[in-house]
């Protein structure tokens, strides 16, 4: 495929899914958080409609495509990242199942439809906008990681607007924002139903939070068993190794 890679981009493997993805060390590369969210989220097995917000280079839609035959729409604000995602989707021959839209998460339901989607996934910016000014960050990275163009509350609101009644929204964030996430979800008709904390290793504080809510659901929150990323030997635990590498790990 001509003009597949630009500048310092590379084509990496998604081993568990047998797919390839375009990454860039200077522009954007997905993290373990994307893998965890894509496996944590509920998805309809066959027919259905999914929206991924803050899609970055398209990692979560690619991961989800291995779990479901549902149609997936991915929303990414930054043109360079959306372009990377589009080229990855085309390379893997998934353009009939995954649509990449270079657009703003805020108000996206007014363009693609209110109250109609089965699942929304979102890996939003984690850090306050003020923190971005204190660091020597490139613009692509700053916007992806900091609430410069999108706040947590705005992301949750958009997710709720997209979902049909009974639809599910899944987010990955930092444990320190748990109360903010729950507050925003309940303010937007998303009842938290499942939470899982992710730990670097046993004995350490959790550094990642996975949470899923149902639109207009009844209160009934389940705290799932902890997920440990690294074992005593410093390598990945069996669960994480399976997520990353599949049975070939």
C-alpha cells in the first residue's frame, strides 16, 4: 500500500487479534489502557452499533473488531491521529466495519444520532489542562492526555447522548477520579454497574480504573476482582499476557 507510513511511523502487531496498527513514537502510540478497556467493555457479539470516543490511532476499534461483528464508529478530534487510524483500518481490510470520523466528541450525537448505540467506549484525557502548560509536550500528546479540548464531564455527556436506553458505556481513567466519574455518570443517566481496579503489581496502589455503566440502569454496582499487570518476577501476569499476545504468548 503506497504512502502507508509517514515520517517516523511504524507498523506494529496486535498479536492477540492478528492485526497491524500504525504507531508513532513522537505523535501517538496506544497504551495498555486501550487493551484493558477494549476487553473490559461489553460489546454485542453480532449485529449492533458501537461508538469509540477519543479513538487516537484506532487501537480500541481494532481490538473490538476481533470480538464483535457490530458496526464501529470511531471519533478522533486530531486530524493526524484520525489519519493514522484510517490507514490502519484500511490496511487490515476493516473499512466496511469500522468508520473513522475526524470530529469533536462534544456534540457528536447531533451528527451521528442520539439514543441509538448499544455500546460506547472512551479513553478520555486523564489530566487537568493546567498540567499541560508545565510540561514540554508536543501538541498531539498534550491534547490526548490533558483536558484541553475535552473534559471528563463532556465525554460522559456525549456517551450518554449516543446510547440507547439500556446501552452500556465503558471508560478507563485514573482511580483518583473515581468520584468525579461516578458523579458525571449519574448526572447523565449512566448508572455505574461494574468497576475493576488495575494494579501495577500486588502490594501497590491501583493506577488504572475501568468502569461501565448502563443508561437508565438500576443501582447495583459490582466490584470485580483486581487485575495485576506484573507478577513477582516483573513479567506480565498470565491474564495480561493473554490480553496482549493471545494463546501464542
